[in-house]
C-alpha cells in the first residue's frame, strides 16, 4: 500500500566494506550522498577556480570545501546570508564543508592578537580588522550555509617546542568544546548541518591520544586529523597516520585536512582516512601541471609541442577526450585562460578517478595490490628527471 | 526510390529574405551552414578566450575567426599543419574564417619594411623576424585549414592624406589579385575553402567604388568592407555604409571587419552587411562589462553587490539562468577566472541572440521597427550615467 517517503538524514555514515585499516562507505546528508574515501575540491572564495560547478560535479565530486577566512572577508558572512547562502550563490547544490578559518588566519593575514578568546587579524586584502573565535567561526559557517562545519582550533608552527604544541592542543580542545556549544545553539541551516572536531598534537602519539579522547568526550559527527601536511614530509606524516586515525571513533568519518599528493592520499586511505581536501589539482592546473597515472607532467615542456596524444592516455575526462598535449602546451605557453580551465578540469577528474579506484579496490578486498601497483607506476617529477 | 546524398557545396550563399537594404540567408559550406547576418566570435590564438568550443557553439555561433598573425607566431603555421590544422587542434569542427594578418602586423608588431612585395616585421612576443606577402598570407591560411581565407591588404592610418589612401587602396587591389592567384594555386584543404576580397578606400565614395570594381573584376566568393571601425566614429562609418555595400555584388556575402558594438551591428545590417567579427563580447567579458538589452553594465559597480537578479532579465544564457549579478560582482572583484568565463559566455549569447533577432525581423519584414525599438532601449554607458 505504498511506502513512506523519508527525508534524508542530517548525517549518517555507513561503512560498506573494510580492507585492513581502510574503509569505504557513504555519508548521507540532506544535500546529497558523499562516497568515501572522498576528495573535496577546494572552492576557496566561492568558486572552484576555473571550473563551472556542473563540471566539478561531472568530474565526480560529491562535496566541495569553502574557506571561511576568504569568504568572511569577501563577500562577507552577513552579506552571504542575505544573499541566501553559499550554495545558491555559487550554484552548487551538493554538500559543502567549510573550514574554520584558523589555518588561513595564521598563513595569510597579519595576526595582531591571539589569546584564550580567539584571534584578531588584519585582512590580507584591504587591511581591515577582524576577529575569529570559536563562536564567531561557527556563526560565520552557519551564515554561509555550510553542511559540514569545522571546529575552530589553534595552530602553531611544527617547529614549536613540545610544550608549545601541548598547550596549543589543549587550547584547541577547549575551543572544540566552545565550537560544539555554539553549533548546538542553532542558527541558519541548523537542521542540515554536521560538525567535525579536529585532532591536534603534532606527531606525538600521546598528545594525539589525549586530543582524541577530549574530542570523543565532547562528541562530533566526524573527526579530522589536523596539523599534518605542513612540511613534515610524507614519511613523518604516514608515521603519525599509523596511529592517529585508530585513536578516533571507527564508526565516524575521518578527515585528513589539506592532503594531498596522489600518493599521499593512497597511503592515507590505507591507514584509515575517509576524506581529503587539497588545492593541488586546481593550483597545479593553473601552473601547467597535469596529473597522470605515471606521475605529474609539466605541459610547458618543449617535448609536448607536437605531441598529439591526450594528457593521460587512460583518462576519460573531457579534456583528454577532445584536446591534445600539443594544444594544451600551446594554450599554457600563450597564457590563455582556456589552458588553465582544461588542465584543472583534467586534474579534478584524475583525483576523482583515483578515489573511485580506491573505493572499488576496498570493496574488492584488493587495496594493497592496487596501492602497490599505483606506487610502482606513479613517479614524482623528480624521480623521473 | 530513395534520393541522392549530395556533398555540401564548397560555398553557396542563399538569400531568404530582404528588408530594405538588409538581407538574411545562409552560407552553406563543407563544415557547416552560416546563418546571416552572422556574428563571428574571435578566437585569436586558437581559442575564444575563456570559453570552451562547445559553449561557443551552444551560444549560437556558426563560425569563428582565427588570427593569422597570432597563429603564425604561435604555434606557427607549419607546426599547425603538421598537427592537422586549426579545427582539430582547438576542437571546433564548424567553419573558421581567418584574417590575412595585415591588420595585426600594423597594430601589434614592429614593422621593419613595407614595399610592393609585402611587409617584414618583428614578433611582439620574441622579436623574431617574419615576412607577410599576399602569397605567404594565403599559404599560412591554407596551412591553418581556414574555411574562409581573406585577401592580404595594406592598411594605412585613417589620418593619412587622400593620396596615401588612394595609393594604399591601389596596392591592396594588386595584392588582392595576387591573393586570388595564390589561393587558386591550391594547397591544403583547397576543396573546402572560399576566399573573400577586401574593399578599401577609407570614407571616399569614389575610391570605394574603384576598389569594388577592381575586386569584382578579380572575382571573390564574398567581399569585406575593410578599413572601417578604426576610430572614425559611428556616424562616419554609417555614412560610408550608406554607399559601400551597394557597390559590392548583391548575390555575395558582405563582411564588415572588426565591427562592433551592438548598435553598430544593427545599423550595419540595415545597410546591407551580412557578417561581423569583433573582440568586444570576449574582451568586455574579461573586464567586467556585460551587454544587456538596455545597454552595457559594469558588474564591478558597488550597486550590484547584493543584486540577486540575472545580468540581463531577458537573457536565456546559462550564466543568467544560474548566477546572480551579486555572484558575478563578487567573482570579478575577487579576480576569479570564473567571473571572466561566465561574463564572456553571457556576452557571446547576447551577440548571437541579437543576430537571431535581426534575422527574424528581416524575415518578418519589420527590421525598422525592431531596430528603432532596440535603439530606444539600448543606451551606452555614457548615455545612462
């Protein structure tokens, strides 16, 4: 006699298969399903640079990332709310994860004050003065209409002393609790949104464990591994990922922030990570670097001037289906916008195809075979030159 | 009992209706039909800047223009031929018209020699030395795989004396004969291509008439009105167009080179012009200017920061269907590539929609009504501010 139409859940993570520490599954949210392991293209200031939203989606992206820092400065959080939120503004109706703004404040702005309340800084665009605290970061992410809101945390240089690292982790946990409280107070789009906590503690197993325990005590929809991919190198990062994801709840998504190179992603998936974001495919696309299964190539290289083959022979993207390396070489050398557009689109397809292959390999229980073959084929530019 | 499939003609112009001096029809060529009056987006260096070929086509373009000067320098004509020609290279399988290179040589390069044979110049990119003559220009256009090849002519400043203008026209007619001869000698894609002559003679009715007679004596597939839209102003240009098109054969397409603003096009169609090209829709798109039925708007203007309406309420383009003025304002202010992409695509649609409206108005015999209404609605930026 018919069936009840049920609304999609606010946030539900289902693991379909595991293979060693790796997992594949789906996060169901109001605005769509996120297949994991997932790669999130970065839509810094309300656009995945150089690619229309429909083409980002066609490449296979289920979710993109928006930067709170960039958007709070331009067009501004309250203005964005008046305009109906980020989704309608940029024409992307699938989930959006927003970061807390903390990382860009440290790396891009002129920081004028940092204390237990939060940070005060000057905009890198016009020098205007702004503050971010756990409460204000969550409020901004609400105003943007974010689907996955990140807790606001404190970052310190990786070269800091253990004492500074420990103090920053402890403050980040106090800020995580304040972030959760601000999130629970509701606001715009509250019925759609989830919130993730961020594990800190640098490369120290004990600090990481203490951080995980504090976050679990607060309780989040998902957990990020923060503070990695900041110059420590792949070996050190993998060393940390050998224990850090296991300290976080197995039944919640684990998100490795700001990662990374294709081989970083493969190794992190093997270690239990479910979500990634990185500017590499988009930024590389604008500087003439294309990702291929045998490693990155720089299309500006003179050897491509009369190469009629596609960027990557195994790729099914529109760029590879239509245009030659010779054409892309020409466009990039001539400084033509279309070169950046087509290279970026290819790179987004490459990353999404890699994620699809990782998901299939986990389902099939052959992740190690896939990962070993990937590593055997994939050479960094320095390895090949 | 079935029917014979006939190959499309090399070049056949059919006029379907006239209205005063205006005409509408079709040019049938091997690579496709060109509906006239036609607007050709400019694909300077092998790309309509910032727009994929499929989107240029979706906007309604039947033909685009390629610049011989830019393409001979980069990637180079012989290289382009080795790569299979411009169509496959850039992924555009409809007709392409190439200019002769003469105009850019005068405006962009460092001209070192000019005599009866042709011109010698230094590249604006790397200072390398090149020559262009009627024979070499036609050869390059052949190597590019052009569908409509333009005769090579000599341009002199509009401020030149009548004697200089007359001498340049006379030389251009000698070069037109050499261009026709080089074209008739065959070469790559000869079976697909047509050749247009270019009428010169500045604003002088007698010189224009002599030029037209010389071109008709040689015989071309179509005839361009050259040497206009170079700073003489709309009134002077229309004054010339009151007689110049009528001096050219009525049964061949007439192409007004480098024109123009929307109101220039409307007035030129009323005076019997069938084809246009101009960088205005693409260049304006990259600088934040959008064309609308009430005139151009600069999307950077602060008044658009929270304007949730489309660029042009009457427009059916993907940009207007999806994004607001507020979003485009944000993108252009933030220097985001996507802003230039979406603005350019809108402008291409605007131009093609205008051409479609002009064709419909001619068919319906109400061109004057349409043109008067257009002029009444369409205000230049200076008229409105």
